[in-house]
C-alpha cells in the first residue's frame, strides 16, 4: 500500500512554540498552529523522552513480564521491561540496560522490531521496540521500585491477557501484538 502523499495543502502550519512547563521528564508546550481549515490557535503538546522497550523470549517461547502497579491510572497489569533512552545512548544498549535494571536478566542479543508514537495528536514520545533473545540471569533487579512480580509467561497466553485488559501500557501492547502478528512471517521471529 502506498502513502497517499504529503500535500502542503493538508499540512498544519506551525508558527512557533512556547514552553509552559519543563523538567528532565516532561515538557509542556503551547504550539501556535493553523490547520488546513485556516483557524489559527494554540494547541498543547506534551513532549517526553524516547522510550525503549524489550520483549525478551527464552528458549521455551516464554516472555519476560513484570506485574506492576501504576499509580497514575490506579491499576495493576503486566508489562515488558523498558525505560527512557539516556543522552548519547544507543537504543539497543538501552534495551539491554533496562531489562537488566528492571528484572535482573540480560538478553544476549537484541534486534529492533518496530518504532511508533503512541499519541501523535498531542504527545511527542518516540517508542522503540526490541526483541531480546538468549537471556541470562545476572543478579537481582537494581531498581527495586520497578516491578512487584517478575515472571516468564507463555507467549501463547499473551492474547488472552491482552483481551482481558491485563497488559497495560501502549508500549507493551504494541510490542506484544506486533510480535504475535509477525510470528508466521518468513523471518520466524
């Protein structure tokens, strides 16, 4: 399928941006825009860091997951390891680092699967998804706040967990559903 094109007549014009709030974790901006309809106004945009997440699979086709409580949404759910890309860090390095920090496991190799923006209409937070293989337990998680339970779940159970709302966060959902959708492809991930 081809892209429909990038006509300037369909592009929103951006005249500038002013920062309302800024810290190392989040930046809130008001962006002066004019959509194609000609109605000019300020639109809020939340700018966050780049996030790197990793699906780690073992030789039994199980995925490394964390059962976590998220206070912002007041819910428990399963997630894959992930976190913020540090300045001047390679995404593949961050993928391995975050898995080890959060779970105590280190993938022996990682490969990039897909990148996406979870809410491009108002939030700018690039997400990169990696697949990790050949995991080795190297110690305890170095960040005790990260997970209540760390477990290996059969990949065959993931669809049911997703349908029951037990997998939370767009990063984990996109990553796991992408992997499941491409399991039968020639690469046989």
